[in-house]
């Protein structure tokens, strides 16, 4: 049987900007750290890679069978011959009585991928997932300088966040020489409003003609369309003067422009020029440019449905989601319910500088939220569990209205590009009014799982030795959605893993997915992983306790249904030895012939029975597990755990370690 592990690691972000920082720092830096054997280019395995190679149909090196027919199967796996003088040492053990898994490994970081030192820890239980870290990154390229402080506080009493980031990044080529933006976003049950400014130097703005000096537009939604008022001052090139030099010519040009938009949306447009002025270049005191200034009013009719459909297409493109025709129509119907009260924006250009201001007011956005929930199964970035909680989400939106919840987010960001460096100075704040009242109302209706519950701090500072990163986070495990307008709190779970049975005579219907941490925590009540990296070496220790597991049997091997009560791996020197304790391997008091009749026992397999020798099986250090998990284990209660359960707890340890290191970001998915 081959066991394949595929972590997908979805860590809850501190917010869009902080997620970007964490991604840059911990994925590109820590993700590049090659703990020996833990990445695609190394031939030396870590425990989960060793376990992937177990094939229940292969001949074992040795088998010991007790009087009652239980057996210990022993596999020897030498590491690649090129990995002589290996420093990988350690053990992995799983015991179903009392349902515990433990791993402890030490090894060397690849020579060309050193430069990170520190301590990281991840801990989870039925209630929370917490993580802490204190790391020094010696060469955090492309970041040359960074000072950051990010805080998130989302509890029953308050929901706030803030960030202050100053960074200098090399090898970054933005589409501007300088940028500055300030703004505010406010969300209530009735409306979303936003206002702000954006200033750019040497930038191309999509949708704004290159020759435009100034543009002002106001859009108001009507019953079956939109009203658009636009005024523009723009330079007219010589080749297009015949389209603008008279009021009639300008009217025809504008009618063609805006009517084509209506036709594309399946509707009609009725417009007229309200003011017009054309200055020939020869009469222009400021130069020889031809200038037109106009005000134009147009009414669009019959376009609302197509606007919604176009928005759905944009959502699918941005989210890389492929909705079928029925799903796309359902989402379009929801979007059509949203209403743009007014959108007003201005664009002013002066040489290389462009200034933009905007004001937006929209309502009925709850329908968009409900549409997303309806299609959660088809949208990869949204937790599938939401599709089964549509009524709860609707009720949560009702509670938001009843409690007058208001979320406000403000930001101030500047960025410049002197020479080959990009400097960024960003601050933002998010706050909530009536949050405590809102949280209490949800708790009364037993809907608290639909609200976030987490605290997080992230601090980074460049020093002479490198980049110091310190973080501390804790989140409630079952908080699956946050209605935060600024994106603080990604929809989804913290981790995702999958256990897959290989081609060992098991039908594809028997493939067992473990697709979320919620499912994983049901099989591992407690889990913790600690990682220390220092002076080119690492130490990884983890444990998981699963005292209440009840898991259905899964067949292993070509013809047999075997269950495993213990699994151990010992790695030393250049090889690993795997011990599998299989229950009911044979009948009671078996003969050697009966033992050799099993498909795992070959002609070269060493066979022993209870009358000949004692079983040599490693033992888990339960005292160490209790210390690591800060709990006491009931060692007297027996549980039967099959390969499904074995894999689940292996995944707890493997995925937590993988998330901590980030090395799965740099390696392909491993499937059996």
C-alpha cells in the first residue's frame, strides 16, 4: 500500500497586505530552505516520504507472528547511495492504544539553502489553532529593508486590525514611477460606501484615453439601466480632427462610442451633448494642440442583466472558477439585485502626473454574498461547507442588520521607484461599531461559528544580521467565514490535506479524502509541532493524540483486509526501518506454512513466532508526548485504528511540519 500525502496549506491571513508580506518572507525565504530530503531535489527522505514507499503487497524483510495471529511486519529502506554520511536521524511512531502519534527528527539544511535560524511552533486542538515563530532570515532578497507591525484582534468583544509597513524592495518593476493613495471603505447592512484618491506618476490607466487631460463621470443606476453624465477635456490628433471640429461631428462620435457599449450589453443608448467647445491648435494660446471640451448625457436601457453577466465572467476569470451555465445565471441574478446608487470619479492629468478621485455608494450587496454561498462548491477559494449553511448565512446577514453592525477600513499608501528600488510606506486600520452586540446576537442564535475569532501579531525589522520576524497567532478552528469588507480573513480553513490509497487492489471509490482541518481535528484531538533551525541543522518534533477516534476499516493489500494497531519508523545512518503491527494477520497458533501463505511473506522473508523470539518493536515515549501536548493520556483504553486512521495522524504531523517550513510550496504534489 502506498500512502500519498498532499498538503494544500491554507493559512489564515492577517489581511491582504500582511498576507503578501508573509508570503514574501516565509514562502520565498523559508520555502527555499531545503531540510535535507524535504524537497524535490533531494534523495534523502523525511518520514512521510518513507511511508509513501510502503507497499503492502511487497515482500517484507521479516515477520513476527504471535500466538493469537497478530504480526509485526518489518521493512528496510536504504536511502540513496549518493547520500553517504547522512545526518538524518530520528523516529516516528503511532500507537492506537492510547491513540497517539509522535515524531522526532534531526537533520542538516542543504549547504546552498542555509541562512534561516529560529524557532517555530504550531499547535491545534478542537477549539483553536495557534502558531508562534521567531526567525532570523539572513538574506531576505528581494527585500532590502523592512519594518512592519501588524495586529489583528477579532474576539467577542471587538474586531479591529491595523498595520504599519515600510519596505524597500529590489528587482521589482511596477507600472508606475510613484503612487500615493488614501481612502476609506464603510460597510453596513444597507450599503457599501467608499471614497478616496489615487495619484500616479508615469502610469497607463486602463479605460482612459492617452490624450485625456481631464475626465469626470457620474453613474446612477435606474430601474432597467444606467444614467451616465460625463465631461471631458482631451487633445485631438490631426488625423481625427474631422470627428470633433464641429458640434455635429462630436455628437456623432460620442453617439457611436456610447451606443456601441449599449449594443454590446444587449440594450440601447439615448444621449445628447449638453455643452461643446473646440479650440483649433492654431488658435490655442498654450500651444499647437487641438483641444475639445464637452459634456455628454446618456441613458442606457435594457443592459442590467448583461452587466451582471459580464460581472460574473470577470469573477470567474479573477477567481479561476469555471461555473456551468445554470450556476453562472444564478450568480448573475444575484448580482442584478445589487444596486449602484451613485459612482462619481474624476481623472486629471498634468504631464506625467495623474490624479484620480472617487466616491461610491451601493446597496443590496447581501445578494452577492448569498450568491457566493450558493456556489461555494464551485468556487475554489470559498469553503465548500458554506454551501450547506445557506440558511445560517442568511440569518447572519439579518443579525447584522438588526444590530447595526458597521465596518470601516481606511488606508494611506505611498510607493516610489528611485533607481532600481521600490519603496513602500503603508498604513491601514479597520474597526467595527456594535461588534459586541453583533457577536452576542449570533451566539444567542448559535451562529458564532460564522464569525471570526482570532488574534494575531506580526513584527518584522531589518537589522545588521538580516531580517527578524516574530509572529504569534491564534484562531478558532470552526470560524469559517468573516464578512470583512477589507478582506481580513480569507474564506476557508487553515490547512487542507488529503490521504490517498495507492494502486494496491483498492477501487477508486475507496480513496479517502481529508479535505479540511475540521475533518482532521475530528481524528486528532491534539496536535503540536515544534521546529528549531540553527547553524545549518534542524530539529523537528511533533505529536498528535487521538483518543476518541472511530474510523471505518479500509482494505490494504491485494486480497486481505488488514488493520494496523501500531506503526513505527526508525531512521539512522543511511536507512530507515518500518515496523507495522498488523492485527489478525493469521489465525491463532499459525504454522510457518500458514504464515508464508500471506502475500506479504516471500521466500526470503525471515519468519519468527512467539515460541522462537520476542517481537522487537520500538516504543513511543509517552511521557514526552504528554509534556509536548500538555495533557494526560489514558493508556489503559484500547482503540482499533486502520490505515485510514494511521494516515490521518501521519498527516497531522506531516502537514503541520510542512506548513511551518513552507517547503511544500517549492515541491510538486506527491501522489501515490
